[in-house]
């Protein structure tokens, strides 16, 4: 059965700038917001946009991610004609190798896309936090009669060097006239969000050309988009004005979690429209002890809180013993905070144990975020590049 649109979700990155948070699992599998994983956002957006066929391109430490996605039932994608498919690197009669870039990953799975013969292909990243209806972007793409459409949004000027930067035509509104990948300086702050819609026939032709180019990095931002502009292909810019965060560093990951701790958050996880789904573990309700002090927190199922927790995100199965104090922190699934421990601006890794009377982090707003992983303090990478 022919599909209107097939999504390809890039989920193979190591996410080295997240430090030890990605030592055991790929970045899209990292816990977020108490009960979610980062990849939940892109998968849920597909469900909410009526895109029911998704290829998930995995590579770095895929075991957890493969098991977590499973049949796709959590996102209503356990269907016969379509659904969610895990697509790791593979060997053929010529041998095999790892995906060598984002474009190469999609190129090596052209046969997967081709079996659905779609009109359009949606390329997504599995490591962004946002809520978006892709059907609106697809409608815009069709109206523009574009070969490819990039989702874009304005970013702070100091962050320009982190993104692919877009310039649009002054006469023909919406048409991209220039694109530069991570420039040191630019007179535009309109950034690519790493979300692309291509006409299928165009994408297939361009990826085959790129694969034959031995000098290419086989990357959408570095090669495919600039190459299309050089060939005078029609590229459109779809402006997005909602909440979107690239959680590529410890600081950005921490800040995105803290963004949820408001009575009127920029990203409302309690909204009844465009809901975010997850494959959450079945756990009993959380328990808040009689002597516990809890304020401005997200407390997930399976938690036992007997101490003080303030302005923090507490994931499933966490224990905070009596006498422990946790402030401005993120406690990932299954961690245990012993009595007398004091945590400030800290991220505690999954299933980690913080010993009695440990003093971790600094409560000042300027203090660096610290990681406690595998029962020891880790240096957090905070550089933004």
C-alpha cells in the first residue's frame, strides 16, 4: 500500500557531549521529564501527525533503544501495513560498514522507503524536545511546490554557531536563498531544526549522487542542503514558533528539564492536544512520607520520598530517604538518595546510589551542573559548540 509520507528518524548518535549519560545508551534513549525518553517526542509527533510508518536508524549502543521501542504499540504504531521499524547498519554482498553520516544512513535504507513508494519523506532527529504537527509542515511544503522544506526557527544570536543557518529570499517569501552549516558569524539567526521534508523522487536521486561522491561527508547539513541550493533546487523554510530544544549538552539537557517546572511551562506536558506518549514502566503510585517536604516537582510513579525535594524532576522508581535534601536536580530512574545526602544542581544517573551524608553540587545559580553516575562524581561537559 502506497504511503503519502514515510518518516526516517535518526537515532544512532552517541551524544558524547552528554558525558556519562550516554555511556551505556544512545542519546535518544536518555530519560527526560520524569517518565519519558527523548525519542518519545519525535515518535509522538509522528503519531499526532497521522504518520504511521517510521524507520528508526540506530547505531550506537542500540540494545536499550530497540527494546524500548519494541513493536511501537506505545505510539499506536503496531500495525501490519507500516508501523515502526528498527534499521541498524547491515551487510550486503559487498560487505558492510557503519553509517558514515546522516545522509548515508538514509541512503542505505532507500529500499525500506521504496517499498512504500511514498510521495514525501520526513527526516527527523531523535534527540530534540518539542511538540509539532508535521502535517502542517507538509501542507506548507506542498503549497510552496518545493523539492525540500526545512523547519526553521529564530535562535539567540549567541547560539548561531551551533546550527545550520538559513537565509530566505527577500522577494519570494518562504524560499531559501542561502544556507550555512554552523557559521562562526552570520547576519541571520534563522536556524534549521534538523527536520526536513523531501519529495521522494528528488531525495532518492540526490542521495544516490551524494553516495557516489567520495569527497562528501554524507551529511544533510554539510552536503545535501548546500548541494541542492547550488543545483538551484527549490527549498522552502517552514517557520516554527513553538517550544524546541536541542538537548545536545549537559547544560541544555538540564535546562530543558527545568523548563517543565513551572505552573505555566513553555512545554506543557499536561496538554490534552498533541500528547506525548511513552513506554513507561508499570509501577505503583508514588509515596510521599509524613515528614517529607516536596515543592515544585515532577514526581513519577514508583517513587518513595521521605526527605526534602524542591524544584526537581524525579523519575520512576527513585528513593529519597529521610534527612536527604534534593534541590534544583534531576533524579533519573531507579536512583537511591541515602539519608543526610545534600544535592544541588545535580543529575543523578540511572540506578545510581548517593551515599549517606554526601555533599554534591553547589546551590548558587552560577554553579556548573554536576553528574553523579555509577556511584561516583563525573565531570560534566558544558561546552556549547
